[in-house]
C-alpha cells in the first residue's frame, strides 16, 4: 500500500522480526516449537514496545497449521490467512474502553464452545488494567478453571494495577524498553529499506526523543522523513521540537553574568510552555553534573536537544558554578544542588513563575562574595559542655550571650574527620580568637529558640532570607545591625497588617549577622522565619518591588525563599534545615559529649552532632561589639520566662545532649501536651485565686494543697511532667537544678 504508515508497514509478523524483546520471544517461541501452551500469559511494559504485537504473533502461531522451525506462524496456511482477515477463533478486547463486567461475561459465554477453525481459541485483553473490579472477579474465576482449548493473553502498561491473584495465575513476561544501540541500528535498517539518507547524529536524536519506545521510534522517523528524506540533524531537531539546546545554554550563560534582558530574549525565542522550559533547565543542570561533577563522568544525554552542544559549553557553565563555589567557600556540587532545588521548588506552568525563578536563580549565583577575615592564631581543641537547661529558674532564661567563642582556626573540612583522634587534647584551654566563630552558647540559643517555636506555638520555620549589606552600602557591623532591626520591624508590621495581627501571621524569626567568607569583604544577615505560606508571593513582591527600590539596591543583594511543605515530616526537615544553616558558623573543632550519660559518652564534633552540613561550614567572622543573634519576642527571653513562670518550661534536647532527638519533630507532640495542660488547669487556677475562705487555717490548707497539685502536674523540671509519649528524659537528668517540690513556689511562678 503506497500510503501505508511505517508503523503498520513494518509491524512484525513473526517472532524473528520482533526487536529488543529477546527473553519474551525465546519463551513464547519455545512453547510453539515444543508443542506446549501457556494457558494464561500476561505481557507488561511501557506503551509502544510491542505487547499487543507479541500477543497476536503468539495467538497466530498457536492456530497456525504448520509453524516454522523458529516457532513463528507460517503466514501462508488457510488458518493464518483467516487470522489476518479476522476469523472467529481470535478475540481482542480493549479493557480501557470495554472493561465492564458485561464484556467479560460475553467472553466467558464465547469460551463455552469448541474452537470453530483452529485448535486453540485465543482471547487477548489489551489494557487489562482498565477492567472494573467486577470484571476482575469474573476473570479470576475463568482463569482458575480455564475453558477447554482456550488461551488468555493479558497486556498491560500498569502491572501494579493488576490484582495479585490474577498475576499468580498467569505467566508474567516483562517487556523492556529498547536500548539505544538496538534502536539506532533498527532505524538505520528502516532508512535503507525506505531509501532515506541519514546522519548518525540525527538518528541518535530520534532515539533519544523516542525514549526506548519502538512505536514512537518508527513514527518519529516517518515524521522527519516526510519533511527531509535525507534525515539531517537540523531538520530532525526542528521537526521533533528539540531545537532548544542552544537556547538553554545561552539562558544559563545569561544567568551567570546576571543579564536579565538577555534571559528574557532567550525565553521569548522558545515558544513552548513554562513547564517544558523548567524541565529543560533541570535537564541542563543534570547534564552539567553528569559531564563535569560525576566521577567518573556519565556520557549520556539528559535531553535530546543537547546533541548539538559542544563539551566546551558544559565546561564553561561548570566553571561558572565552580567560581561561585570558590567565592563562597562551598563545594561546587553544593552550589549545583542549590540551583537544582530552586528550579524544582519554583517549577510551575506559568510564565510569571518562570520569570520569578529566573530572577531568583540570578540573585543566587550572583550574590556578592563575602570575605574570609584575618586568620586567628591556632589554638587547642576545646571540649564544650552544653550550658544548663534554660528552664532553670536559678539563672536568666533564654539569653543570647555576647561572649568570645572558643576558636581553633586553620580548619579545613577534612580536619573535621580527625577530631575524634585529637579528642585527648587539653580540654581546659580556651583561646580568644576575636569572635571568628559562633560559640556553643550561641548555637544552643538558636536551636532552643527554634525548638521553643514549635513547642509553644506549633509553628515551624518555612522561609529563608539573606541580606548582603554591601548592596545597601553598610560596611560596618553597627550599621548592618541597625538595618537588620529595621528590616525585621518592617517585615513584622507588613505581615501583621495583612493578617490582622494573628500570631500565625507574624514574622517569627531568628537572625544571625556574620561576615562573609570569600574574596571580598561583606556583612551578611541570614534570617530563618515563619511566614504564612499563603502570603509568600505577596511578601516576595513587597521585598523586590517596594522595599529594595527605596535603597536603590540591586536585586541580588536580597534573597528570599519560602516553600510550602508537602507534609508534616517535610515541614520538620525544612525547619531544622534552616536552623542548621544559621549555625554553619559554629566552630568545627569544638567537641561535646555524644550522649546524656557522661560516664558512657565519648567526645565528638559538636557540628557533626547538630547535623550542620560540612559543605556549608565556615567562620562567622568578626563583627566587633555588634549583636550577633536577634530572636523574635514570641520565642525570646521574655516568652521563655513566662513559660517558666507558668511551670511549663520547655524541653531542650540540646541541653540534655539528646542529639538524636534534635530534628525528630517531637516538639509537635509537646505542643499538644502543653495545650492540654493549659486547658485542664485554667479553670482550677482561676477558682483558687478567686476563692475566699473565712477560716485562715482552711485557706492555708487549700493553698498548700494547690501547690502540691501544681508540683505534681507541672513540676519545674519539664522532664518530670507526665506525658502520653516518651523520649530521652525518661533516662536523662544531667545537671538540672530544680526547686524542691516541698517548697511553696507558687508565688514565684505566678508572679
């Protein structure tokens, strides 16, 4: 037939013509050669790889009067000719369109009689996953007791949707995608038969676009051949819609130089949807990783459009990533991961979302490089003990101390691996190093404030904000700290205005001021915050289009990211990821006991115990007398003191050295526990305060009794409170100074 489609013209008519399914072909053909029959066969695999074709060849071979020595039908006997014309001993049902119980009942009715022409009646159910529950029930009964001389063949693209009971009664054959070498050789064979010329790169592109699906392979070849019988690369890229390789590379080049106009120009040259563009950007980042960062390099195409891109272009982009990593003292793969995460988190189907993502990507890779401060003198390794529990009423609650941290400089990332070997150094020596790192007390303040946010308010950090103060012309720590206070105040006012002052609408945050680490001097404020996720886009627009223009500051001087978590666990992971990011300036040579029991614990690197990423660790830099850490009032000293006064002092995994509990999310259970305690005791407390007893002795007894009840329900030590869930406090009691339960402390707690 002159105008017959290539997919029909070259559809296999025998087992020998089937491409790329050797195991299935060997099994089915061997059954025919040995005069055996599999009464129930299930063929599973992706669309377009030959399931229905194999089912028809097997059915035809079963009914053939004289199969070949290879087990294929002869295609010449009367039965084979009748099969091609559609005789009544072969039935094919599409489960996707006729998957109801009535269709299966008709099949069962047909199978009751003997075959009319052939030795076997063959029932093929294509798209078997589309059968209804009742249809599966009826089919299961039929497969358990198959009718005489009847063979069933099921074909499915979603094997997991086929009941296990059905699969257990079938011989299941999994069909594979066609490998690239086989697909390319088959294309060359078809080109020679059709008289097409071809370029190897063009065939490789067709193979990559087809993704191992034989039907798409032949269809794409036919589509290109209709335009250009020579099958050239340029025409192939254009016809198959994969000519965007140079556009993607040019766009990334513009990102690394910060040219927004050039980025817009490249995006306008690309007439596809935003989601497709996001996929291509992610594929380009994967290609960079495979060729430049993987060890050994992976020679594969992440996108067929990249077949025309020279290796030098990928090396140029990888060098730009390495340059940013060097400026920020990060591993190149860490920078690559940040770019990939940003594209994945901002992936959307709108052009506006794409432009926002491009802007964020540009801001991230072109952020001003901070500087490494002067190297402090080397000193000994320090063993650091956690400070007492901040719920202890004998000391001020929740203080962010301005102290000189214990410093050992000259540290590389590899040095951290040797810390345990050096743990025998003198633990008593603490050297001054001009505040180059965060101290233990500072790290504890950050971790406990973050934990208190979840315990007291049931909220989590879901946003990250970085401010490069150089862009705001602030070069000394004092002015940077003042600007930080101004920014936090405006953020708070803006969110309270939008949310009418609700607690969950406030900007609850921890802000850390540090000096950059790289080739140029610069101060940076890093902020982890909780913001209403519904207001994320509004807040971003306000920062970029209202706040920044007041200072005539480039957009790269401010980086904001807020994500909507997929589930509770993802929200918890995101929360503690922000906290660890704030504490990346912790001295990596500080050691701490790795468990609550000093007698059984050993010393380990505190940064490792807290889980800070090694690729992000770096000195926090000297900021003089400026305040390093600022905490929102709702999770600061005043709020902590109020909780202590209510005899609801928070738990602290940090102070108790329960490092494995740091990021488990137990704070959510604790939040529910605290809410129940407050609700249970509120009426009783109000009644006790308002009760007037004329008898002084009776009144004193009631006060004493109430104090005892408070001590039993709300002991000062938060680990002694009764809970429906358990944790480390069942065994840990290190260094906690509690007020004795016999002491009438109610007046103190209610003051």
